[in-house]
C-alpha cells in the first residue's frame, strides 16, 4: 500500500482531520503490559505478512513494554522510534499530526526555533494509546516505511486491537 504525500494546504487539512478522527475513534477502556503484548503481536503479524522492514515499539513513559525489529529493520529505526515516541509524549498527539498541522499554513515545525529535531520527530509512526477518561497511557510506534505508511500501520493495528 503506497500513499501520495499531501502537497497542498487543503490536502494537509484533510490529513489532519483524518488523524484527529482516528485519535477520537481509537480509545481503549484499559491498557497494561498484557495489552501491549497483544497490540505488539498484531503489529508483528501485519509486518510479517507484508514483509515490512520495520521496528515496532510500545512504551509507557520510560518503560519499554514491547520492542521488536523485523527482517530488514535498521538500527536507525530505533533512533526514529525514540524521537517519534517523545514527540507523542510531549505534545499529546500522533507524530504525523504534529508535522502536518503547520503545513496547513505552509510552514514546517522543523523551522521553528523551539522545536528540537534531535529530541523529537514530527514524522508519522508514533500514535498515542489513550484510555477513555484517563488520557494517554502509552505510545505505539513503527519506523521503517514512508511516514504515512508507518502511521497507517499503527492505526490498522490499533483498530484491530480495539475491535477484537
């Protein structure tokens, strides 16, 4: 599944709206270590079935609940995962949304002096795991594909997790 990256303000606005809808939709009643394992294994199955060269990570704060590198993943993917996960934790939104919102106005968050690119990544693949009535309790992250595909893979896994 390949995606064409948005290029116009309207396309970025549509992408941002879609991501906001996904955040609202994909909330859970509870989430602990056994849930992280189940979600992680869904991501492993999806990645393995599609032969995707990805690394997968689920963390709660500084605690890594699940982490795996599938065939073809690189050490660099772990660096991207850490930066994407920190972005979700710091800003409270999916990493793709963090990078998309400024583009609606023709800007890049990376151009802002306050945004530390060495610490955070405003690229798709990091998604908050939110418990209804509590808020974000963990972050699920994928790295290794084009950013919208990283994001969509996490969303697909979360959707399956929530439904099943």
